[in-house]
C-alpha cells in the first residue's frame, strides 16, 4: 500500500486518523485486495504445485521455550529447496514456525510481525502472548478459502509469557482453531514421528541445553521416516534452525551451535544405529 504524496506533500487522511490498533483492520478498510486471503485464483484443474514447508517442533523448559524447524521444502515428490528458513521471530518474546504452502506462510509471518509492531506503536504496550496467539488465529482463518484449494498454512507459535513467567506453545488447524500444547508440540508432514520422539524423551525439568537436544533429535527422527523432512546435512553444512525464547527475549542459535548439537546426535546414532534412542544426557 503506497501513500501518494506527490500532489500535496502530505499523507492521506487515512494514515493520520486514529483507528484500530490492528494493522489487518486498517488494511481491510484501505486496501483489502492486499490481504492474502482476499486474492482470487484462476480456475484450476487438479492440485496446485507449490513448495511446501514441512516439520516444525517446539518444547518448553523451566524458564522458556525452544522452537526449531528442518530446512527442506518439497513440491510433490521433488525437493524444491534444501535450505529454506521456516522459523522467524514474531517480536521480542515470541516466534512462529511455518508448515504448509511456503510462499503464503512467509507472507503471513511478515504480516503477523507487522501486526504486532503496529499494535505496540498504537497502544504503547506489547500485546499479551494470549493476544498474539489469537491474532495469528484470525490470520489463519482468513486464509481458509486458499486452504480449501490446497494452499494451507499451519504454523506453530511459541513464546515467553512475561506475565506468567514461562514458555508457552500454541498449535493451529487450517480453520484457525487454536490449541495450547503442554510441554511439546509439532506440525507438518513429519509431525507424527517428531511427536513420538519427544513423547519418549520429554521431561518437565529439562535444562535449556537438553531441550535444544530434544528438538533436534525429534527432527532427526522425523527425517528418518518422512521423506519430506530434511535431516542434518553434514556434507552441505545445512542444519536445523533453532531458536530459544526466555525472559531475555528471542535468540537464534548460530550455525556452529546448531551444527554442534546435530553432530553430537549423529555421533551417538553411529555408535548405536539399531539400538535404543539416544538419551538427552
């Protein structure tokens, strides 16, 4: 949406009139065609072939939450991209991981980031974590028409609740239905395998380091059984994107940190390839 300032040198009145603290509401009033869910598709025959993001996992620990994602995007039975980024900061104390149609998902994340920033500027305070989760639910619901045509977006949202002083995780369905998860969660094509791995290894008293190892191990297990999920790629030096959110805010692990965790898991698997699942310690 562009402001035409060439004729008068001033912003249009819509930009200066007090209104809703929701940027989506503002966009709906001024340029509704720019919202992803309002776009119309041409008549289609068969499914739409578009890159899809796959597995996202999250786990909470005393003091925060970890959110991580693999790096593979698929298009049908083909690998569309090997190093896609699927985990993004939403604001200082929250993050969102994307699964589903990659292009729409990234666009939705950018709109969500803008929504939270707009609210903070208008209201002078940050939206509560519960409020952020609800705003994301509304965005997903607005994409329902696209989802019914095969362009679904199903993110995983996690953050540190500064009021409750703990990490929280929220999962969604294609209709925008929201559920708060206890302890751990996963979404995407490899989510069943990742969830089963976390079910066996999760404890409420995990340290941050153990939670980091847990989510990477869950992604490794998902990649072992789901062809759409990419495991740690040592040859290409492509490792999962791992983020931590605590009372100190959002932090993304550096490439070397992610590589060290992935390599430690791979080494244990080489020692016992057919043995019991590697422990967190």
